[in-house]
C-alpha cells in the first residue's frame, strides 16, 4: 500500500452520469486529499489525514507543493500510427482547395497510405511509441489507436501488430482498432463491396486468431463507404463479436443512423449531424464522440456537442490525431476550445475526456478517481481545477501516474 499526498484539490468525477448534462456544482472535490494505491489500483481516495490514520503502515510518498489531481485522460479516437505528414494538404486547404478535392487529386488519406506502406513494422512501432509518449506527457494514460493506412490484409496486419507492440513499450495503455474500411485503396481491383468482402474473408479471421483487435471502425461518407455498402461488413463484424465504432456524419449524414442501427459503441465526428441525427444518437446507447481537432484542422463546424448532451446523449471528446485532418494531437487544448464554442461545463469536458471516453472503449475501470479503478492520475501545478481548461492546454501536468507507477515527473 502506498499513500500519495497531500494534494491541494482532488477532482474524483465520482457519481457523475454517463449521459446528459452535468452542472459544475455536481463535481466532487476533496481539499488536502490523498490517494491510496495497491497493485496499480486505487484503494481509497480521501483527505490526507484520514488516509494517514486508516493506513498507518503504508509507504508514504509525500508531495511538496500545491497540486490539483484529476483522472488520467482517455483519448478514445486517434490515428497515431502513420508514415510521413500532410503539411502540403494543410497549406493547400488554407489556400482554398477543399479536403475532398485534395483527396481526389492524390493527396488525402491515400497519400498517407503510400507513406505508411513504406514503413517497416519496426519503424511504425517506433512512431506509435513516440506519439503515444507525447500524449502521455499531456496526461493521456489510455489511447485508442486505429489502423486504416494499410488498406490491404498484409498492411493492416502490419499496422495492428505495430500498435500492439507499441502498447507493450509505452506506459500508456493502447487500444487497437481496425479501420481497414477507411477507404477502398486505389490498387484494389473491384468495387467497394468487393473490397469489404475481401476484408471480411481474409482479414477478420486473422484479427481474431492473432488477437490483434476487438474493435472494427468504418468511414461512412460519400468519399468512402455508403450506408448500404457497409451493412454486410458490420453484420460480419458483429458475427465475429467485434465492437463497432463508426466515423459518422463528418461531411454528410447517414453514418450516425447506421451506427445506432448496428449498436455501435461510438459514433465519432458528427460535425454534419442535424436535429434528426442528434435525436437518434442521444436516445441510443451509442456514445457520441466529438473531434474538435478535426474541426480546427479543417476549419469546419464543431460537432453539436451542447445539443447532443441536452438531448440526453453521452458525449466523449477525442483528439482524432492524424496527419490529415487533425495534426495537433493535444486533447486538452482541443477540449477547451470545444467548451468555449459549444458552451460545455467544466464537468462535461472532464467527463468527456475521462470516464465517458473510457466507456466509448468499453472500459469501466478508469476515468474516475474511485476505489477499484486503475491508479491513473495527473497532478497539475495549481490549486484550482478550473485553471486546467482556462489555460487551454498550455498548463501541462507536473506528474503523471499510470497504473500506480509514476511515469512522468
Ligand atoms: O477522422 N475522416 C476520416 N478519417 C480521418 C482522417 C484521416 C486522414 O485524413 O488521414 C479523420 O478525420
Ligand atoms: Fe478519425
């Protein structure tokens, strides 16, 4: 048993609901707090004095200085396994060329596929570790990572192996997702349906036998796959018992309806969602994931986060870190920006990057500082948790614990 403290202010996020609005008055804070940990797990969260009295034999890690503690963040949507970059696309977009026009003329996702295919599995592993460690330094202790820049059975397997190997070499937990249905690759000779069928037949069994992922993602968009094209793919994914997550309503609608229909665990993007889509998602068990980094990267509208929450939906916020639409890779900065434009309470933002994001990964053992959860937490050099979003990401954590281990100080 180890006791860590005293902590000037601790925000536990205990008792907050998975869905719907949260007033800041519902945020539970403890002043002069401590955290008791054992075997990587939180044993108790209480005032420092109460913990010292309850566990007199515990090892004590005494903190000197003023700190705010919050749960380690969960980034439930990233594409941090990629070769090269797309600075050229970014400059072209800002000079007036659209995302879809760039994609049609050989830029876009296909450009990254070409550069990712040139990397060896070892090189990709190093890229994943480097990017994951950058997120970890920002306090992100759990990171979802998608494939989707391989787009053939062999290349998707290479990416997923790199992600899983990266997981064993970074302190953060990485959750791999197969996004082979990102785009039909230019070198596939056949229809969209034929490409998806090829994946089901040749890739799904390997994902399962090699235990490469439990999650299947698909990009439903006019430039990628239509609702009807993707239906058999999602049916097959369900038959394999994979969790489903969908890139939905980024530029045009239909993806969110499909996500709900197939009981996807999350529907991500939603920038184009209108009242009908908002209603459908909010009524469902599917978690809505806003990706403000893609809005900032592309200069597009934000997902209607306020409306989704007000209609009773569960809203998570993720970075979408990828070389094309969201190159920034700073979850706290992006979540703070979303808060100012969409008028989200501080509690809703913290929920969105902690336990609500964990739920989007089917993880219920993290995202709140409560007994039984993983001991994943961050200390900021502050005495007021509101400063974290106020500084819009520029105030960085001073110390980070992952599964009870100090991984950054
Ligand atoms: O989430 N929308 C599709 N996929 C990514 C972008 C990938 C890329 O442009 O490389 C996204 O924004
Ligand atoms: Fe994405």
